[in-house]
C-alpha cells in the first residue's frame, strides 16, 4: 500500500502540514505488513503557484499511484482529483510517524468531502 502525506519536512520526523495544495513536501510511504518499508519525499512544485495549486498537487500525488492521502485540510479541487482516481483521503494531524501509526491502526477519519476552502492564490 502507498500513502501520500502532506508534510512541512522532507522526512518522517516532521509534522503533517495542515494545507494539502500548498504544503512543502509530499511523503510517499510504502507500507507492507502494517510497517513502513520505505518512503520518498517529493517537493511540492504547486506551493507557489498563483492559482490551481490543489489541482497540480492532486495530480502530482495521483501520478505516484497512491492508495490513500493523509492531510489536515484538502480543498475541493484536490478532493475532486482524488475522487476521480479512487484515492481515499484521511484526516490526520500532528507528528508524521504518529499519524502513520494511527492510520495503520484504523484510527483516522476518512473524509467524504473537502475540508478546506478553495483558494484563489498564494496565501
């Protein structure tokens, strides 16, 4: 299973970023037998876009063929991308390692709609 996490750091010791489309990094985590096998960090090229960051960020993550996304807030455009690809979205906040543990234990809430506002540019 592959999980994408919006992150403010490029490693698992950081925290989940509260914004998906404008986070600094996406951590792509490979999980086998409920344990982290490996991960890679992808710098979010959409973070400084004037508009459309959610779409670009969503497409970046979808290209990684992830099964799930963990973030705090996801806007309607990114949510729509994930819906199209059948990628589930879970809300998780705090330290990345703890959020991964919570996800694997089934303790994160699955989002059924966007949880953040649609932005019209850099904030």
